[in-house]
C-alpha cells in the first residue's frame, strides 16, 4: 500500500505540474491577444469541484482597474474562474467563442464579440491553440538542463562492462556471441548502455563489438531489426549480463520463508539451468504464458516451482516455493552498479542548457521513431493509461528520477496533443492552418461534429488503455 501511495503521489504531482503549465500556455496567448478566458481548471469539474475562485490578476498585471462586482455579487462578464475539479483526467481552459470540450452551443449562436476567440485573426488563434504544446516541449528541455546542472550526468562506460552481454538465438545467427560488448554502430560510438544503443543496432548496417579485447565488425542483415522484437520475445536480442545473485529479500516473502538470503545465487529454475538474470526472466516469461487461461487450481500448481540456490559455502539447496500472482518470490536482483563504477560529468549553468536541450531533442526523436511500433499487435498491448504511467515512477521518492520522468511525460504530452485529431490541440491547429492557406473558415456545424468525433475517439482510446492497465494488473 505504501508503494502505491508513493507512486500515486508522484504521478499526481507530475500531472498537476504539466497540466497547469500546458493550460497556462493557452491562457497566456489568449490573454495576450485580448481573448476572454472564462475558466482555468486543473482536472475536470463535471457536476462538482473541490475549489474555485474568481480573480482579475491579469487586469492588474496590465495596469487596468480590477473588475467590480455588481449588486448581486457577480462580475460584469464573469472574469476568469480558477479551480480544481474532481476527475483527474486532465484540465482545461474555457475560452470565449471557441468550440471545445464544453460544447457551449448557446454562446456560439450569439453575435460574435471582439473579445472572443472566433473574431481574432487566424494566426493569433493558431498561437493560442499551440501554446500548451510549446510550453510542454520547452519545459521538458528546461527540466533536462536543470537536471544536468543539479545532479550532473552519471553513467557506466559501456567498454567497462567486462562481463559482457548475452544475445538471443537470432543475434547469434547474425554473428554476435555471448560476452561481446557492443561499442559502435555505423561509426556511432556508444558511451553507455541504454535504449539508444538498441535503437542504433536495430537500424545499423554494421555493428562493432569488443570480443576478447579485440574489435570485431558484424554486418547486419538488410532491412534491419525491429526494436520491439529486440526487446520482447522469450529472450531479448541483447541484454547486459548480470549474474543471478540475490541482492535483497523481502521480509515475509516466499523466498524469506525458504531461507534465501542476500548473496545467494539462483542456479536452476524447474530443472532449467540459470546463469544470469536474463535466464531467470526467460523462465518466468515461459511460466507466464503457460498461465494464460489457466484455472485457479492449475495456476496454483504451475506457480509451485523448484529453485536451486547456490549458498555462500558452495552448497546447493533445492527449494520448493509458490510464486505470487505476479510470479514473484520476493527477491531483488543485483544491478550493474554492484559490479561496475559509474563516471560522473558535472555541468555549469551555461554548459547544462545546450546539453539539456540536445538531450531533450534526442529523447523526442527517439520517442517519435518508436511510435510506429504501436501499430503492431504487441505494440498495441503496451498502450496504457495512468496505471502504466504510475508504474514508471520509483517505489521510493527520488527527486532526480521524478524530474526525469516529468520531462519525458511532458514530451509525450506535447507530441500527443499536436496530433491532427479533432478535440486535440493539433486538430484545431490543422483546421486553422487550412483556414490560413485557403482563406476560408469551417462552418460551426462542421467544427461541432469534428469535436464530437474527436472526443469519441479519445474516449475510446482511454477506455482501451485503462483496459490494458486492468489486464496487466490482474495477470
């Protein structure tokens, strides 16, 4: 429960920051061009809100007299209402004279007013619509820069990973061997091991590895490799070799009850030899597939496994235990920093800004490049909503990791919102660009129908994503 609350708190804080600043981008350009903003809400307030208040701070900022309430205590044109809703699926600003989520047809049927969105030049309306996307993208770049300035950049040089990497059967058919250390692809030298290494290998014509102290070039097959296939399957295309040594044991877990302690090494799983954590994960994946559609009794029987453990005194204990519903026995795996020393690079303020911007652009390009895998069967299964996003956050509060994920999610929000789908900022922007090019506005009826279709598509996608989250939780 504690882990859930910590992750939930990080997720809510992250989304609150990003939503407020995204909607603030729309708000800024609307106010800049003299467009009235009726509401500014964090989360949706259908039928109920936790908090709301009216404020005229923007008028004061611009040196204008604050609005005065009438005899009934209302503002002349309802000012801007700021508040917090109860449905944590986003946020919104309600801009006068615009077709949006509120579907306020009554307002749109009134004569156009000079302070409304619809009466402003198309280029101003375009900036209002893209304001949130621009804020999210620039915010991500600034966060990455701030991370480098505050914490620097720590990594393990890939050439120092002397135990090497493991490769699946397909990779070995191409020419890779267990123990090889990938050092470059098509002349691009790898600094450390991360997803960018896999992405480079998947698109390379030639990969260079360090084998027994010598560099060996491996020609890649035409057409490259699918990054999704490299990461999934029974055994990944390439994985860092880490001995199957237990790092931690959760008190009260199945492993703890069987006497497994830190430093023990798992050497067999159901009579299948285990040398690395990759071998262990392969057996867990096989077990997971065998449980699909299994009855309760079959599931319990299959989760009853036999583990061979090498103890510190070189004896081997054969243990029988039952994995939980998530196929866990309650152990923590050793990780790279247990075996290798990291290198840290510090950056001053002027150095961190261009470095952070460069890194942010690289992350954005990698994310866009990987989106093509969403249109595959396996990629569609990976689509998730708040559960999937929340699981990305660490189980203990780590500010550096929090801001790294906030920057990454900000990039995702920027890209997803700019997609040319009605009801998203990108859909509105597309209509405005067409209007600028052809000098002709879309009819009110067309905009309403497009908004409704877009909202239906987004709702369907949200239901599908939440369904995926529930399915993963139940497995």
